[in-house]
C-alpha cells in the first residue's frame, strides 16, 4: 500500500496523548512542576524540565502551554485564562530587590561545631530554600540539656553576618569546670590547700553565677514577720456600768497581713477561711464562718436575746465579759529569696496555719455617785442614782462637789467593797475639814436599767439650815 502523507485525526490524538504521558512521567520523576510566563517559545537547550511555559498566542490571544519532553519543547495545550496584568517571577524580584524577612533556625549539640557549618548545612539539606537579603538565621547551642548560646546572623545579600553584640554575663555559659591551682589558699569564697588544687564546679553555669559564687557571700533569709490579722474591733467594747444592755454586738471586718521575708519576695500568703467566736465568762460560741480572703463586718444578737453586761447574773443573756475572737486559716508562703536573689536553700517559707485576734471586751463596773440636792428624799437607790456619777469604776482620788445655795443634802456613795471617803474639805470656809459632819450608812444601789443592786456605803451631810451661800467641797477617796 502506498505511503499516506496525510495525518489522520486519530493519529494526532494518539500523538498528543503520548506527549502528555511523557511529560507527566517527567513531572512524576521530579515530584513537582511550576508555571512560568515566557515571551516566546523557549529553545530546547534553554528550557528546563518540570516547567510549564505560558506563551501568548497572537491569534487566539490566549496562552499556549509548552513543556520540555524528551529534549524537545512541545505544545501541551492552550488556556483561556487571561494572565495579562500578572507579573513574572523575574519582574517581582526586580521590584522587590529580593527582599527577605524569613527567620531560619537550627540547633547544634557540639560546642566544636561552627555556626557557619550549621547554616551551610541547613541550606544544603533544604535545596528548595534560597536566602534573601534581610533574612535572619538563629543558631542555638544546646549541650547536655544546657543552652549555652543563641547567635543571630543577618544575610546581607551575599553572606551571613553576625548580629550578636555585647552579651549579658548571665547569658554566657561556661563549658567546663575550672581548676583552682597555684600557691594560694583562697579566692573570694573559694578555698583550697596552699599548693593543692580544687575544682570549681562551673560547667553549665553562667559567668554571672560563677562570679557571684566567688565574690558574694550567700546569706539565708529570715522571716521578718509572720502573717497577722489586722484591725478587728467590737463597737462599744470596754468598761460599762453594770446593767448596760447590748441589743446586738457589732464586730468589724478583718484582713490578713501576709507577713514578710528579709530579702523578699512578697510572701504570697492569703487567708482561705475565717471563723468568728463569741467569748463570754460562761462559754465560747461560734457565730460566723466564711471561706474568703477577708472577713466582712457582722453582728451577733444572741438569737434575739441580746446581752446584759453585769456582775450579778440575771439570766442567760447576762454576762460579766463579752468579746469576740476571729481565726484566719491561711496557706503556706512562697519560698523566700536569699540575699543574692536566689531561692533559699534549704527553703525558708512561712508555713500554712492559723492566726487569731481578739477584740476588746465589754466588762461591768459600779459607778460612784456624788452631789447636792435641794430636798431630802428617802435615801434609797433612786435618790442615789439621781446624783452625779463618775462614769467609771471606783478609783482612789478626789472629787469636787459644787454646792449651790439652798442645798439641804450632800451625799457621796461608793461601792461597799471600796475604802470610800477619807476626808472632806470645805474650800469656801478656809479649807475647813468637815469630814466628821458626814454620816455613813449602807444603801443597796441598783445598776443601770434596774440591774441587780449591790451594797454601797453612803456619806451624807444634811445641814440644820439650807446652805445660805454656795460652797465647794473637795472629797478624798481612799
């Protein structure tokens, strides 16, 4: 059969399929391919495998796709993608100047290995990565778990230049121990025999730590203040007249002082629980508890019964002493620092525990009464309590009684257990001693609010005729 010089459609399809298969095989061998825009169909000698060249077709105004297959540049396909306005790789690099900014990092575990070899080795292993001007490479040196150094390098477009300048002594790590040798016995805190040697354990330590160990004496800290409760008060507490009623005892809030260490830091001690107890002469009773860092103020009305502050009983709510105790439970403190700022060794720290604080207490007293009256009512508790009063418990000293004209009675009443009146001077009558003119008698006198009476000694002077003029009497209590 004569040779047919015409190519059938079937043959064209077969050829195209074969070319595509060959090209795909080439890509498969390399593992990747990329597109590049070209001004013209590249020569086979200049074309690279695994690059698909996009060449503008002047007739269709679309890009044709060419690739190098078996040392020939062949047309693979066309595309309808409009790539006008897109920049080529070369154009982008020309505009950007190959700007960098990538940070590379690698670690070396051998102190004898140079940083240059680490950097070159990195790019030898990663051939698809090319450094650009402005890139940074950080080399970390870690040996036996100790990080000795972190060095940074800047790529100037042709070589890697070290960026590291002055380094803090705390960042420079010593590679080996130091042998102390020579005709001396001491360097700072380090000692050895006169002509002997000793090993200064410095491997893995910073230069700062080594110098500190040589020249600074490390001192253990002390706990300069244990945690304590701040102000905790009871409103109105103190000495009050027997029979005083307290409807509700009001106590303040409280906070825990965290304590302190000689060289710091802050102890970190905080309260976790607070307990408030009522303490009387009869019993101790818990009245409040709270899981909190601080205590809020509160009050206690004794189940609605309130309290009577007294010295002679008078019911379940009568007490001769009333105060409150707060107990704070706290956790342990952080470890104290030594004088050089390191953690104390052995560790010094505030232990977990409890702290307590009491308020002042309500306590009863019996008043001392004194004064003058223009009449002479029956000498009983009411008449005595109608006189002036000291407002405090009996105490030796002097009282001044101003006696107005018309006065018919002058009286001084003291609790019977006290010594009482020892002298009375009339300062307006040339300091005459008028003690003998007062007659002593015993009278039961109630406390405040009609509270149980106690015996008083009462000294009374009743002139035959009412005072014609005012007088000033000075009374001495023994």
